[in-house]
C-alpha cells in the first residue's frame, strides 16, 4: 500500500517533468533574424546549445519547446550571422595599434606633428607608423625625408603608406638598413632625386628597412591581438581571414586561442615563403573551432595608389610606367604547381592591375581543371581587362574583393587608369556573375575595419561622406542581399567553412550579432549609424552590455 501511495505522489512530478522543455543554454526571441540560408529566410527566435544552433523558428514554437538557462527578449531588434571579413590583416592590425596612427592625415605637416607627439609618449627605440596617403593631401606627391631627418637625426623612423605597399624612412633608418642610392631589386624601387635617397621605398624595397625594426615582445604581440579582437567584436566581426602570416605567427595565434583569451575565429593564410611551405606540407592543414590553416597568400604586384600595380599599358598619369610584378613569373608558376599538387591546400594571390590579374588568371588556368572546387582566390581583382572576366568563371576562380577600395580610390583612380580602363575596375557585379557568389572583406588596416562601410560601398557605392551623389560606377553595385551574403555565407564558402558558419541554421556555430537597425531596409545615410548591440561567438557574448 505504501508503495502505491509513493507512486501516486510521484505521478504529478513525472507529468511536470514531461511538460518541461528541452534544456538549451540560450534562447533569444522576439527578434527579426536574417538567417542568410539558401532561401534567405527570416525567423523570430534562436536556441543555442553547446555553442551551436539547436533550433531556429518562431518565438512561440521555441519558447514552448525549450527551457533555456538564459532567455533574452530582443525587443524587435535585428539579428544577423556574425560578419566574416574575407580579407584582412588582423595580426598586423593589432601590432599597428601600438604605433603612430597616420590614417586620414591631410598633409605632411600634420604627420610630422603627430610624430612629435608620439615620440614624447614613446621616447625610446624606432618610431614606426602607418596610414598616410598622399592622395588625400593638397599636394598629391610622395614626401621626402628631409624634414624627418631634421626632427629625428639620431632616431630611426619608418612610416608605411596606407596600402602597405610603400613607406618613407629617414636617414638614420636608411643608414641602419644599409640602403644606398642606386640600389635595385626585383619587385620594388628605392627612389632617388639628384642622386640622393628621398626616403621613399616601394613594395619589396620596404623590407630593406623593416627587416631592421626590432620584433615586438611576446607581451606586445598578445596585447595587440587582444586589442584587435575587441575592435573586431565591437563591429560585429566573428571571423577574419588573416592574409599572409608566418608559421610562427600562426602558432602564436593558436596558443592564445587555446588559453581562451583569443576567441576570434581566424582563417589564416600562410605567406609565400619556403619555410611556410615546409611547415604546411609536413604537418598538413590545421583545423580547430577557432583556427583554420589551409591556404597560402602570394603577392603578384603592388598597389594602384603607389603605382606599383602591374598594368597592361602605362599609367595615364605617368607615361612610360606600367608598374611591376613583385616576383618573376617563373616564381608564381612554381608556387601554383606546388600548391596544385597538394589537393588540401588553397592558393590566394594578391592581384591589382589588369596585367597582374591576367598573368595570375592564366596561370591558375594552367593548373586548374574546368570546372573545379579548389576555390583558388584572387585577392582584390581590382582592375580586370574586359577580355579576362570570363576566366574567373571558366576555371572556378574566386574574386575576393573589398568594396571600400572603390570608394577610397574613386577620387584618383580615373587619373591613374583613364576613362576606358577604369570601367573594368572595382567591377563587383561583373565578377559576381562569373561564379554566382563573391566574398567581401575590408583589407583592414588598409581600409577601415567596419563591415558597415563594406555594406555601404557595395550596395550604394558611396563613401562615408555620402559621395558621390548617386554612387560611383553604380552598374557594378550589389543588392543588399548579395552584400550580406558576401559578408557572411559567401565569405565562409571562400574558406571552405560554409558547413559550419556564415548562416544561422540548425547545427552551425552560434556566431551571431544583434543590431539596432535593419540593413535590409534602412536608407544609405543610416548605414554607418548602425550599432552592434551584442556579438556572440559560439553562443557566448563577447561584446555588449
């Protein structure tokens, strides 16, 4: 009899237990969620368990089905997959946060003033900085080192142009590096005037000085990466493609991720160096939840802003000069042949000028089948001859582009390229048409870190000032959906990661952001006013209140 009474007493508890929902770690509801799935579906709620998406659907259905440890009413706000920057320089951006910031300077005088302040706060060692752009000055010419020498006669100074493809060094830095007037090298120039070094170094010549700059300490590297991470999370980035790292830098990133301090997911491209090829092929690809290493980054030519991009015919504003390749064509062929023989590895090549793009497209075609799923990428694909667009589609070559390059360069690109050739520049719509998808990035710190600037430039073809009215070469604008896909699922696909991230679907990593406004409907003037309210990586809040 007693056992029957106990059984009867337990029955209500059993019934209650049956009614209790399935446990999950987090449930966000009452939101407008752009899943960016194949149908571009919109949902209301998302449930997360063990770092992955357990379910996505209506608020009513998920609230009824699940019992969350934490429940958040989004109050009608907007949720997107975590943004993925398909081309950036995360490691160097972090280190650069500890150097002189010269971005948006309007004159050489302003730079010198900033350097004096920086020198007071950092009284010892080399003075380094980055971000100057002579195209933003009234006098759109490279500076010379004379005033640097006068201000810093005994202290070495080297300052990198915004695109990373040119630098100016003072006399002391040039002396320590052993640079002499008349020095020549492949893929770079040491500029002189009247037989004297001007201090300007273009492309490979910058390495002559930077090889002498002392390496940062372990603590400085860690501090820089964590600062970079904070800035990325604040703008909604949950994955970045870091383009061009050494094996040692990759291992350092991995060590920080394993401690739990570095939560940013990173798709790392190894730089073009024999030691990196040995490292990669001896151990194979590296894949964890936060790190993916399976590609190489190669540089074909320089940048358009410093006239190092390789053009088929001379620059319109510099007759007789067509830029240059950074290595001999035989080198690119040897790298393509090597990577083609290792099926697990991807090749990503920086190509800016129409000559640089043609050479790499044709070279890829030599080693790739028609069609293929190797996903070899051309980074930037900035100026493409009309006869060469079809090569992207013919050989399944992926153009990885950065829309803010168009709106930064538009002020002077026509001068460099001329009215006919410029129509094949920044041609994102034409490039999209080749394979039906296109990954987007920023190239930070060359451009601003903000994905919202990417979206603005891709869709509206205007810069942060709203210039030009009506947009720049708008025939190559992307739709809102295409731009969002380029910043999420297509970026993931360019990294072979579309099965785990880039859209909000059951089973994928719970990387998502909550915004205060709807990118799919707001006018252009409001895009840069968008605020990231919260950023989640693996269902854990890494930014926000």
